[in-house]
C-alpha cells in the first residue's frame, strides 16, 4: 500500500506547487498594475505625485498621460 501514499504525496505537492504559481502570478500582476498607476499619476514636468486617473497635474497643471 505504500504506492498509494506515495501518489497522494505527489498529488498534494503538485497541487501546492500549482497554487503557489497561480498566487505568484496574481501578485506580480497586481504589483505591475500598481506600478503602472503610480507612473501614470506622476507628472513628467514637475514630478508631482498625482491621484491616479487625474487628467491634469494638480501641482503645475500639465496634462498627464
Ligand atoms: Zn506637474
């Protein structure tokens, strides 16, 4: 019966590995989006940190991309 427990151990570790990969990918995506939002909100003229999705810089009035 040792082979059954061996299979169970292998399956369990594969599931853990898959979960780890999925969570890691999700985290990377979240971090990427955060970084994107921050870089978008940063004014290229004065470097002021604006609220994401603001169209104009609140510090110098320059249009934000
Ligand atoms: Zn600015």
